[in-house]
C-alpha cells in the first residue's frame, strides 16, 4: 500500500513538472524612475503616446499613455515563444505593438492579444506617478 501511494505521488510530481514553464515571461526586477519631462518620455506628453525603454525587463519596456491619461507599462517580450525574447515593436499609430518574428499583435491599452498566434497578454508592470516623476516597477 505504501509503495503504491509513494508511486502515485512520484508520478504526480513528475507530471506536474511537465507544464510548459518556458512559455511564461521570466521574472526580472524592474525599477525604472524618470521625471515626466525626461526627453525619453516626450511622446507621453499626450494621450496615445508610447515609448520604448531599453535595459529594463526581459526585452525592454513599453510605456503607454491611454486616452483616460492613465499610464500603463509592459515588457516588450512577446508572449509567443518567450524563450526567444523577441521584442515587440510599437506600431504607428501607437495603438498596438507587433512581434516582428511571429506577426502577433497586442493592444497597448491593456496589453491584450489582438492577432494570432498570440494567446496571452503582454506582461504588465506597475506604474506610479508621484508629482512629476514616473516609476515603473514590479
């Protein structure tokens, strides 16, 4: 009886490790802080503006200013084959971002996928505006 239970537990743990963990965007610490008048953020001065910030997140980050003047931030790493770390590119006009490798498209308003083969939203980060300073973190 004990051997049977032990065998079933071992099988359970082996199978639970078979999930496709490589399909998730890896966790990396993000803490980007800049004043809103920073030249890198010029395109955020009006609603619908978006900017790429390199050297943060897995493949860089995108910061987007929505029509309601809220700011959102996403990792640029595509959720299609994220182990390849393909960076999405902001489209013109900046309503969507596209994975140039797979052709997947994401809506910048909320990061949701709008064109296959994307099935999952872009990884979102927290955005805080304190006075005239913007902070993106996780």
